[in-house]
């Protein structure tokens, strides 16, 4: 059955208000059983149904080779190592010890290093096999936000080495960790500044798209304070004061940047309600800045009196006592803020749980890593105030974190098997916000698709084919998201889909816009 269509780039625009197309050139073959008449307003559903009946435009690809799935191994996989290292850090700070607890912490520490090497190997294979994805990952509106995840993962490994290694190995490790501390500080500043500058110079966001993930590029700075507290306590007076000074400086930068983004997040909630259900795990990221700052501030405050020389600020003894008191009170103040954001994030998941939840995404590790900061800060407050009930609360939170980590790790393995991740348009490299997929990317079926029925609302879940409207800088795409002023992947030569395919893609996106609000970007 044949149907003749004009190129959508030559057609007239869609009328959004009525959910209909006004097209003078839209015509059909005389032999079609379901003719499409010119100058006739048809609903999107009607046009879509007739197109599907007229021509089977979908090529069913249900299996991809391992090499092809590696293409979708994104930076978000490093959130797994962030969470694993965070659990090891929490176990180290548990105040009520028992035989085997140190061993459990070491197991998470070693597992974290193994998973980190796995992630580095996999993402290196992705960039080697598909070189263009390296630059694309820095320009993508969502994936670029998670690039610092590898730096944070490295930071958690360094913290774990300071916790579980120093004192068990020779003095050489003390020297190595002091050097690595400053190298990590340089990396954290470089990537935090770099990612924000790339975002601000290549992408355009609106407040409606804001989520706490915008804080993520500042996260590498937020783990410097906790590391400084642990390291300074173990290397002694000789170099400990320099480490603490650096910890205060970089922790302050990270927290103040996060605090300013907090304001944008609150404004977004006041004006545009909660993010959509699939993005709500990311709300827990708002817990992290306060949690890590408490852990670092109170921890450094505890060790400062032993590091200050007698003539520091005129009276080293007095300065040490005042610094400890101020750190404790400031930590207690921020602890309340972290708890408040924790309960806001938990409450936002009420509708998600009631409606049956969402599909797994790597951002589910947001349930673990930011809350490891809250748990570690709880132990820090309990130690500073010598408060046993708060310490017990931290132990309960630790047990819950380990259970959550195990559940999410299991869900991740299941998601790989059922193709919810490592699959086209399922990871953070998907087409969104004006970003378009590379022309040679596989057009794979949604796993729920069968050989005779298209997935979802009749539109293939493969990559969206670019339209003329998508290539216009400074305008909105069909989902209502401002396009980025940067190079996008367009049609090179012959597109993988015909004019009919492209019409169906446009119809599907337009129908979604007519039915509900534009989707939030991560």
C-alpha cells in the first residue's frame, strides 16, 4: 500500500491549541484505502492511525550487540561508585563497633575500587568505539551534569584510603595521601568550574526545568572537607593545619555555590510544582551539600585544637577552643537544614509510591549517596555533643542505607537484563531539550514492543528524527524546551527514516505536548 507525503520541513506549522494540523499540501495516493484529503483538519490520532495502516514504518530491532549497548554507558554509572564509597565511609564512622564491622567496611571499600575500574574501562571503550560521544557527553544538557561523578568517585576512594589504609600501612602512605589531597582539590576546582562554564556558554535552561541535579557539578568540592578532617587527624601536626585550611576553603566554595542553587530550586517548586515522578530521586541531591559540610566542618573543628601552634592568632589555645565551638554550632544549624530537605524529598515520593513507581534509572543511587552524607553528619553531631540517642539514630540510618544500596544494585542488574538501561533512548544520552541523536545510532524497539504492534502510543521509541524547527537556535522545540545554541546532530545525506517516519515522530511529540505540560529535564 503506497502513500505519498511531502517533507515535513516544507509543510505548514502545527496548530497547538486545537491539536490539529492545517496543511494545504498534505495528500494521499489515489490507491490508498484510507485517503487523507487536503484542506481537511484531522486529529493527530487520526492521521497517525492512517499513516500506520498505510505503511509499516517501524523496523523491529529487539537485540543489540554488547558493543552497541556500550554506546549508552554514560557518566551516570559513576553514581554507583559514589554510593558504594559513601557506604564504606559511613561504616567507618559508626560509633558502636563490633568484631567484623571494620571488615564489612573494607569489603565495600574494595568493591568500590573494583566498580570504579569497571566504570573507567567501560566508558573508555565507549569513547574508543564511538569517538564522537566524548564531545557529545560534554555538550548534552543532561549527561554533562554527571561528568563530575567520576571525580566524586575518586574523592570517595581517597577518603576510604585515608580511613582504612593510613595506620595499617607504612608512613609512605601518609606522604602519598597528602599529595593526592591537593591533586584532588585541583581536579575538583577544574571540573566544577569547567562543567558550569560549558553549561552557561552552550545551553539554555528555564526555571521550569530546574532540579537539584544542577548542584551536581559542585559536588566534587563538597567531599574535600570530610577528607581533610580524616586526613588531618591521622597525619598529625606537621602538615595537618595546611590540610584543614584547604578543607575549609574548598568546602566553603562548594557549599556557597550549592546554597545559591538551592534558592533557584525553591523558586522552581513554588512556581512549577514538583518535578515529574521519574526525576524525583534527584531531589535527594539537595541533602548532600549540607550533610557533607556538617561532616567536614565538625570533623575539622574537632581536630583543630591539636594542630594550632601556641601563637596562632595571638593565642593558639583560645583560637582552637573557639574554632571547635563555632564548628559544632554551625554544624548543628546545618544539620537541621539537611533533615528538612530529606523530608521534603521523601514527601515528594508519596504520589510516586501510590501510583506504582517508575522504571529504574542510574539516578536511583541518589537515594544512597546524599544520604550517606546525612548519616555521616549525624555521627559527627553525636560525637561533638556526646549525644547517645543521635548516635543510635545514625546507626539505624546506616542499616537502612546498606539495605537501600543492596536493593538498588539488584535493580540495576535487573534493568540491564530487561533493557531499561544500556539501551537507546533509555540513558542520559537520550534526545531531549533540542539535543538529537547521531545519525548512525541504532533505531531499537522499546523492550515492550512486539513484532506487530508499535510501543507506547503507536510511535516508535527510537531516536527522534530532526525537523527544521529543531535546528533553530533560541526557539522552543516541540516539547517546549529552549534549544541550545550549539551544533546538533542533523540529517547527513539520506535520513534513516522516510517522510512518513518523520511525520509520525512529529505527531507523537505534538500529541504529548497537547496532553500535558512539557517534560522536565533532569
